C-alpha cells in the first residue's frame, strides 16, 4: 500500500529571471492548496547558481497529482509564469525557465 506520492518539478531559470521566479513563489496563488489529495509543497532554492530550483509536492496518490495537472487550479497557479514564457517566445527569446517533473512513490515516513 502506498504511503503517498511525490512530484518534484526541477526548474532551471535564466540567471536574470531567478529573482522573478522567487517572487512568483512568494506571492503564489495557492490554488494547489484547494486540490483533493494535496498534502503540502516546498519550494527549494539551490545553493549554487545555475542549479535547478526544486518544487516538491506531496499527494495522497498519483491520481490526485494528475487531476491537478489537468485542472483549472493548475492554470491559475501557473498563469504568471506561463505569461512570462509566452512573452519571451513572442519576442524571439528563449524561455526564462524550463521545468521537468519527476515523480515518486513514498516508501517511508
């Protein structure tokens, strides 16, 4: 029986975008907090410049996590970051951040 599910989003920011990324998290919409099966989340800042930020979210199940990624709350929670990426693309620039999700089953408490 699963003890839960963890999704880790590895987010690499352009150096000039790091402070904006931190601001987005400091003023986040908290939309994820309303999702069924959501437990808690931590945003981790790298000690070395250039390494990715980690956003670690804990869930009751993989199904609860997947439901969030397809929900209006997901769009609400990421709206400002998605807008920053859209603007960069419109201006012919590389995205200010890229992300990669990795997922895990919890083995121990």
